[in-house]
């Protein structure tokens, strides 16, 4: 617990280093001020700055408790006690929730954790995300069949359908090259959402992107190209061979009970005006209204497109809900209009209330989809505030369900080339700058990118200086090493956090495609209906192995 502490080593060293650096002219105390001021005024500013610094450090930096061995020993004992009490829950899971942070690598998780703490007025490092409290953890190998650096479509096929796929393809095996419609026939793979529906459960998808986006789409669609959102996106080859767009598949392939996110424009024709932005129109060329088609022949069904309408939905008399809150993706959490657009947490809350009425349970896929977009734009603040909201949604779902019958899995599809490091005192703002100065005598942020639009090296080889005010702006782009218009995904493993029935199955380093196998097994879904490994999935049996070795011996002798 954080208490007002006697001035600690950390605060003192930070303050002294700041003072020293400021007198040397290396680091202004107030980034908005330059050093083109008188010596007397500078000294007065330094004193005032130091006082502010000390008072801030007083509450933000190191707790008195942390100076004593007892604090860490007790913390260690408590964690050990919790670990010793962990008993694998081997019941059958009634409900399954899969939370997917798009692009949420481990670095993003750490930075979001600290940001969450700092948003609550703490130092941050000691804070726990909700996902941090899950008892079981594994690493996921994210590569696509044809690419070392994966994308969201190939990875979604892995973590939703249990089969790795090619970059840019979804709901089909790797026998389907990207954009090759004809090769997709016969190579469709079924998702865990489909299998849960088949077992009588209610199913839902919730995302901050368009609902036809790669991640949610792999739960219901089979497409040789992730970009075939509406019929106007189909290639001539796809049209000639009868492939259907993803929006069409959303309403025809499997009856999804709850569909919440963005993506209105792919659902109706170009003659139809958007209800929120009258200057914008639908994207379809076939003239169909897929929303009306979805509603037709359903009872206890609602369609909404703004927060007030969503708030008014009574879950008790609603079994089908489609909410499309933007023409394309939902807005970033930091840009969200709180009166017109629901948060991810609010969408999850409504979804769970509707789905959990089913006595046979439910499957829910929840995507924090714009973490990825913030990173691609090289704007870490956007990616990280999305991650904090994503974690809040995980917390809300945890409050509404029981760990005894609900398996919850949190993971990412892939990482990003986002790095978080540099000399920083305890409680240093996540969007702040390093305490040390770089070799070019300029400051640098502790959050940086390996590549992307944040590349700022000028013609003469120099880079711009930065201070905490500049770097904490919502649209600030952290500096990147290599100039690219869009920052890229990372290749390293991502984490899988799990809790609830059979969550101990998540251990070690796994192929990403293992995830829906473990989840299906936990809920006894196809192909594990009997909660047993089917015969064809067992390891090669010992007698067969002995026979083969015997034959090999005879052949060689
Ligand atoms: Zn991406």
C-alpha cells in the first residue's frame, strides 16, 4: 500500500539528478521554458521546480515499506501461499470467454500496467492488471504458415479454429493462398464459436474494430482475403468463383446472438445514408440491407447504433442483439464521445447479460482491436490507453461470471516492434522521457518503436529533441529507427493468461493454434465432445511403434 513516505533514495536521486542536469543546461525543469532567461530567474525556477518535483515524488515514488526486507518477504510469502493453494479446476466449463488484445505484446502489457497505475495516481510499476491475476500462463508462437511476421487474419484462424493459416486469410487452411477464392473451397475450418453454437450455447462477438475485421471474422467467416469486407471489395476472380464477402457471411454462416462493434457501412448499399453521418453512405453494390435481413425471422431481436439505444436494451427480453456504432472501426477510447459511443466495457457488460441467460452457457469473443492500430500509427499513448480499457472489460466480465464454471482466456494475436526502456526513475511517466541524455545530447522517450512513421532523422542526420510535454500528447509519435508508413507487427511470442475450468492446460510454450483445442476440451465441444482425446488425435500407439521398429530392423538386417 502506498503511503506518504519519508523522502526516499529514489526521489532524492531523481531530484538531484534533475537539478544537476538543469544547471548543466541539459534538461529544462519545465519543458515549455527554454534557457534563454536570466540566471536569477533560472535559479528561482529551479527552486520552485525542485519543490514541485519533491512534492510529486513524495506521493508517487517509493513507499517507505519498500525500503524494508519485511515488505518484500511478506509479499513473497503471500504469493507463495496463493501458489500453494492453486488447485487445477477440472470441472467442465459451461462458459468460454476469449479476450484478444490485437497487437498486445508483452511490452504493451507491461507499459499498460504501469499506465493504469499512473492513471489512478500511483507510481504504476506495482499495479496489477486484471489479466495479471490469472493463475495460469503460457507463451504462444504466433507465426503464420507462410510468414514469420504474422497478421491478424492468419493468427485469428489459429486461435479460433485451431489450424494455422496463411497471412491475410481467415477461416481456411494454408492450402488457400491469399486472394485465391477458388482454392478456399473444401479448405474451410470451423471456429470454436461455431462449435459452441452447435453444442447449444449462445455465442457473441464484441470488438472495437469493424465486426467484419480479421480477428472477429475468423469466428464466423471463411475468406481467402481478409479485406473482402463487402461485395464491393471482392475481386473478379472471387465473384466469378462465387466467394461471398465477410459481411454477407456474418449474417448467414452461423446464428450469432450478440454482434457489437463497428462496421455499419458494409451492411447496406451505396444509396443508404449513414444514420450518424448523413454525408456517408453504405458500401454494398448488391443493394441488400444485411441488417434488415439479419433481423428478419428472428424474435426478441434488437439492432442499435448508438449508446443510448444500447443502454435501453433490456437483456431479459433480448436474445439477439446487433450494435454497429460506427461506419468502420469504433473510435479510440481517448477520442470516444461518451454520450454517443459505448466503451468496450459497456459492450461486454451488455453481451454477457444477454448470453448468460442460456442454461447451456455461452461463448464470447472480445477484441481490444485498436491496440494494434495505435501501434501501427506509432502512437503509443493510443495503443496503451486501448489496452487499459481492454483490461477494464476483462475485469467487468470477471465480476459478472464465476471462475468455477467460466473459462476465461486472454491473449494477443501478435506483438509489435514496440520497446519500453531507458533510464527512468520509479514512477516515471510511461509517456515520459529517459533520465539520461543520448550521445547526441538530446533526450529520448522510454517508449520507442523499431520502425514506423515515428522515424524523425532529418537530412543532416540529426533527430529532434523531445520533452515530457511533447511526448505525452495524445498524437505524439515515438521515435522509430526505420522509416515506414506503418509500424509493423513483432515476431516474438505473446502471452496467454487463463483462469477457470481446465485453465491449467495453458502452460509452457505452445503453438497459437493450441488455444481453441484447450478451450474446446474444457467445455467438451467438438471434437472433444466426450471430454476425451478422440482416437485419431492420440499419439502413435506403442504397439504400432514397436511393429514399425521391428519392420525397420528386418529391412536393415
Ligand atoms: Zn496490425
